[in-house]
C-alpha cells in the first residue's frame, strides 16, 4: 500500500546524500550494517529522480520472497546440476512432472537415470523413458490445492495447472496469483455466494480468495485513502466475466446500499444490458457484444449515491447477420416469447422463427434458458430503473420494426439488377411501427439520391445495394435505441450534488476472440484486449521493476512477455494498422483486396504481422495468433450515415426516431458524391474511447481478476489442461507469481514513514528521515529480508506494514483514551462550576425580585384593605335590606292568596262581584319595587322548573313501581304454588309418621326397640312440623312487608334477596330432613321393623 506524501520533513538532495554518507560511516564503525541497506553508487551525485510509482501499483506485489529463483520451465540448467537434482529426487523418492509424447504432463517418480534419459514410473504404474530436460519437480502433497500460487515451493506450469485442477474439482473456483484473482468458470451453480458468505467477508471472518474479497479490498482502500478504485475483469469469451462483475456489484451493493435508493437500480441495469447487448455465440451462450464500465459513486459515509455507465463498440452487424449456431441479441427472442397477447396484437408480433433476421442461423433457443421468464424480469428491471411505460412501449415497437425490416423483400425489375420493394405485410408493419408512410419507406429502400450541382437525381439501387440499405436502417435503429437506453439508465442513476469523488469502477469488456472467420469486430475486440493487457503489464511488471532499479535496491529482474510491439503494429503512425485502414477508407475506389495488399506491403517488417494469400493476414496477439479476413473491413469502418435514412427517420411520427435523427443530424456530415460520410471512422472512434478508458483507469488503483474458461464446450466438471494453460500464459500467471514472491508490496518515502511512525520511537532522534526510518525498522525487530531501504523510499513485504499499523493504532488508542478521560474530567469540572455559579446567580436574582415586589405591594396594601372592608359592609347592608323587602312582599302575596281562596267559597255572583271590585282597586295598593318583582319572578321560574323535574321523577317512580308490582304478583303466584306443593309433601310425611306411630303401640315390648327408635321418629316429626311453622311465619311476614305500597325499588330488591335466602334455607332443611329420614329407616330395619309404615315385623 502506498501512502500519500507528507508536506513535512522535506530534505534537499544534498542533505539526503550527506545523510546517506553519515549513516554508512556509522554502520561501518559499529560493524552492524543492516543487510537491507542498498549499496551506494561511487558517484557523488545522487541518481536522477525518476517518476515514482503511482499509488495504484501497491497491489502489484505480494509476500514470501524467494530471491533469484529460477523457473524450471524456462531456465536451462547445466548437465551437472540436472544430474544432481535427479539424484536428489531419486534419493528422497520425490514426485516429478514429466512431459510425455502427447505433450501432456504426468506425475511420476524417477527410478533411474542413464545419461540424459530417466526412467520414470507414472501414477498409473506405467514406466516411460524420458529426457531429463522434460522433467520438472513436483510440490509435496501438503501444498496440494493451496489457495495462493505463491505458496508453491516449485513454480512451474504443470504445478500451477495441477493446483488449479484440484481446486476446480472441489468447486473452489477462486485462487490467487499474488495480487491477481484467478476465477475458473464452473459452468454450474456453486454454493459460495449468498448473504451468509457476503456477511462473513464484510466481518473479515473469511480470507479465502473470492470476488467478494477483491470488492471488499477495493471498498476499504477507497474509504481509507480516499482514492478511486477499479476492478478490471478480463478473460476470453465464455470465461465468466459478466457473472463475476455481477457478484462484485452485489457485494458493493451490500456494503453501501440502503441509503439513497439507487443500489437496487444498479443491479437491475445488468438485466437490461444483458438483454440488449448480449447474445449467444459459438463459444458462449451469454457473450457480451459490447464493453461497459460501471462507475459506482459513494458518499463520505460509504453509501452508494449514484452510478454512471459507459459503453464501447456495440456489435451492430449481429442484428442483420448471424453465423450458423449463433443468435442475435437476447431481447428479440425474449420479446417474441414473453410478450402478452395484447402487446403481440398491437405490434403484429409473430414467433421468432417467422423473422429472417432470427431464423438464418438455425438457432432460436438456448438450453436451460426460458426466454419468456427473462422477458418478465426485464419488465421488472424497466420499472425499477424508472423507465416510463410509454417509453417501454415505444422501445418494443422499434424492436418489432427491426424484426419486420428483415422480412422486407425486393424484386428485380430489369437486366441491370435494379429492384423495387415488394409491397407486402412486412412493409406495412414496418411503416405502422415506425410511424411513416409506406410509399416513402419503399422509395428510400430502393433508390438513392445524388446531388448533381443544384439538381438532385434519384438513382435506383441494385439488389445488394438495396439489401445493404435495409440492413443499415435496421442497424441504425437498434444502435440508436441501445445508446438511448444507456442514457436513460444514466439519468436514473445520476449522482448530481451527492458526488464526492469516491468511486469504484467495474470494467466488463468483451474477451479475446479467435473464430474460424474473424472480421472487423474481432479485430477491434482483440485490440481492446491488447490495450488492457498493456495496462496490466504496466502496473504489474514495468513500473514495478523500474522503480526497484531506480531506487537502488537489491533486485533480480523478472522477464515477461511485453505486447508493445503488437500495439505498435496497430497504433503506430503513419504506417500502423489504424492509419492504413483510415487512409484506405477515404479512397472511393478502394476495396478490401487493395487494403489487404497495402497491409502486407507496409507491415511485413513487424514480427507480429504475417500476410496470407488473398485477403487474409495474421496477427500475433498476446493470447495467440489470429487469422483475419479483410472482407467488409472498409465498409464497417466507414459505417456511412445515409442522408435518405436520416430524413426518413425525421419524418416519422415516433418521437424516439425523431430524437435519433436529430442527434445524427447534429453531427458534422460532409457531403460526398455518394451523399454519405462522417467525421471519424469507427476504428478511430474506438481508439479514442480506449485511450480515454485507459486514462481513467490510470487515475485509479487497479484490482485485477482473470477469468479462465476450463473447456471449450462450456460443460461443468471438465478441465482441459492445454486450454487452461494457454490462458494462463496469456495473462502471465507465472511471471506474476515470481514478481510477487520477490517483490515488495508496500513502499513509503522516508519522510512519510518518519512522519507517520516516528513518534513510536523510544528515543527522539535527529530530523534525518533516513535515520528515523532505519531506527523504526530496528526498534520493531523486522527481519532484514522483509524490507529494503532505497534512496528515496523504504520497501516492505506484505504484512510488515500491518505490524507498524497495529502498534500505531495501539498507541493512538491509548492517547485517545487518555484524552477522552481528561476531556471528560475537564467538562465535568466546568459543568459543576457553571452549575454552582448559575444557582448562586439565580438565588440572588430571586431575592432581589422578591424584595422589589414587596416594596411595590406594601404601600397600597392598607388602602386596599380599608376599601375592601367598606365594600363588604355596604354589600352586607344591601343584602339585609333586600331580604327584608322580599319577605314583606312575600307576606303580602300570601295574604292576597288567602283572601282569594276564601272568596271562592262564596257564591259565583258574589265572587264575580268581588273579582270585579278587586280589579277596580287602584294599582297603587299592589305596586312593589321593580327589583323585588324581578327577583320574585326568577324565584317563581326556579320553583316551576323544580316542580316539573319532581313531576318527571314521580312519573318515572310510578312506572318503576308498577313494574315491581307486576313482578311481585308473579313471585307471589309462584310462592303460592310452591307452598301448596310443600304442604302436600309435609302432609304425606305426617301421614307416614302417624302410621309409624300407630304401628308402635304401647303393647309392643320395649325390648324390640333397640336404641330408642320410636323416640327418633317422634323427634323427626317434631323437626318436620317446627320448620313448617317457621317457614309459614316467614312467608307471612315477607308478604306483609312486600304489600306495603310506599316501599321503594331498593326495598323490593331486598325482598327478593330475602325470598332467595328463604328458599336456600328450605332446600338445606329438606336435604337434612331426607338424611335424617334415611338414618331412621336404617335404624328401624336394624331393630326388626322391616316394613315399619303399616306392617309388623316378624
């Protein structure tokens, strides 16, 4: 890991040189020179400052140094060394790798050696004779299946292949090669993903190689160092790059999701981009036919706040032309299979087999893939990314228009092969879906306008030209639709004001391709992979070793395969491939054959180029040699925009097509004889995009993932050694591991090291950064082989910086703890002081306010009290007078009422006369004071109101009394019936008792009665008669109480409770009586009276 430079402790070159000399002199005097210090140059001048290694290179080096180790597979050893090694393996009975006749490596043990030939027993007990030059040492069993290739004792191709095969057979598809993650495509679902696994990597509970670990390291580094990161995923087609990118995005979504609501949208974009940008090829069922860079932005707290998507070079030719066994883009098949009946009817959509653009390859489905289900997921993704329903319908309409364009046919009308468009269902549907006139569409597809001066001449097209015009329209619509979808996605994922400058970019670009027929698209794809390989080599090989050499540390240079010569072949001016292609594309009469001849003439001196017969040529890429055919190179590079097609799109009623045409019209189109041209060719634009991409990646810290395709048939569980070995050679795995073993992962300048860890020293030294760095290394007892001191920097192996960081964190944690407690103490002390001061201040303020209020209220208090007394006296006097007046008036009114009452007893005539006389009396006799009259009226009203309330209460009480009377009558009837019933029972029992007494006459001997049974019978009779009398008295008393008319509802309720108590007492007595009666019967039987009620016993 690299540390940003510190502004403190800077020194001049002379001071640094003097420091180095003083340090060397001190070491010689003490005879304790550190073996990690570099040897100094004899020149008095310090070496020229080279450009230091960027921070992004810190992942390029890994631990476990083995200095000056030689690769058995590449280094030629002497005959004597070989004999000694063979004897060592024979004596120790160790396993070796030997290459047999078919070129495959086999594991075996050496039996004997004769000259340069060794007898080896293979693992299948077969004995072979093989040259000692074809023997490589094998690793012990304890290292079988290690997760990091650095741990292998013997680093060679068969050991690496065998280790990866062992892990692949155990579904351990991820391995490490130093800073690079190797991912082998399993072609099946493996149980190494999910929420539990993600949570384990987030908590650092798992450290095994995984794409989650790479994403987690990128996220931690971004948050810690505040520098943008990039995850570069590469590999050939079908190696699993797209799936690996998905898992990386899922992990980043789990780390930074749930804050701004765009995390789920980022994942759903994969579904849209796969549908519109991926297709089935001969090597991959889900091949990306475009490159994409997803730049995910994070907030200062590590939450996802937006994203930006960039795409590169969509393969437009796949829309109109397919090879046998391949498919066009997934969206066409998903639309035909999953569209609803209403949508199909609206678009006049048929089955995929009905369209020429789809059925030309004889491949309409993919095994284990449900296109209808994929379409439903696409609809969900559209809604998640917030693409309006109206835009979705327009998108499907344009897709259907592209399919129907493939069914547009032509008919030859003359001997010159000129054609007209057949007016059939296809033309009608295309015009309807595009929103244009069918006649205008037919004219554009069959004619071409030429500008002759001021006149415009329409020229009929031949059959090949008309077919190209039709296909061009289809490609323009689809490519414009794809770019528009990318714009919609970017609008939905826009960062806006939340941008913080922290981002992680995930690059998923098409892999290296080499087919039977390779054209312009394959060349562009392989060119992009060459550029990525150069970026890979630059960060893991070139800059790393250049910095080691420039800083003067002890280092053995590691050779690696550089692809700069191949890039010069493509990019060099003025005779590079790109320049020659653009030059030839500008010649009107140029052809693919003339272009091939020009390549052979100008590029034959480059070792990476080899011309073939006809239009073919070969290029030696880093991944292998590829044969290209120049057929179609010029036309695809020109990619002409026909003005007739642009005008047709602008005349359509579809808003999207108008938008596409306006964007194409905005480009600076230079008129030509064929009315077609453009500013830049396709290859130039693609080159410019690649350079922009590389510049963006250079500003980030890269994390590399190399995807490996284990077999060419895309089958699970099959591991083809030669196929895997070729890919490992292309990505330079052996060289990566070799540099990682002997390299230094972490480097810091002496100033930065002293500024960051200088305070950890026990004793304070001088301000010399070099001395401080060396003292820090010694104080922490770092082994000399784990670090080296350069002129400007100190270099550490992986894990060593962690020791310093742990000690630094420990000390800082203690300092923070001390500061925390001290600040807490000071804050509490300050709080208590402020609290006490506030309390004192408040007490003084309250006292002052109380004194002021007392002074204000003291003066008028006496005056107020005297006034209040006088007012009370007046009010009391007024009340007495009013009462006297009211009593007097009331007395007069009562007397008048009595007189009127007496007069009513007289005759009617006299009463009438009296009344008239009374009426004639002067009013002066009855005049009273107005205030007395008003008071009397208010009292009368109150009395009337009270009387009305009493009457209402009396009415309610009468109704309630009536209800109780009804209930009492019912209860009385019931009691009478019960009384009669019990009278009958008592009468029957009395009769039984009398019969029993009669049977017990005086003549009966007393001896026959044992235990006084007769007395018991009498007692029972008395007990029966006595409760009956008591019961009758209680009933009569209850009746007397309840018959009182003046009893209230509460008394009636009490009577009911009394009645229930009587009933319960009677029931209790009845049970007791029955028990006593049964006991008496039993005693009578024991005394010999078997039938005591009427019969004698014998």
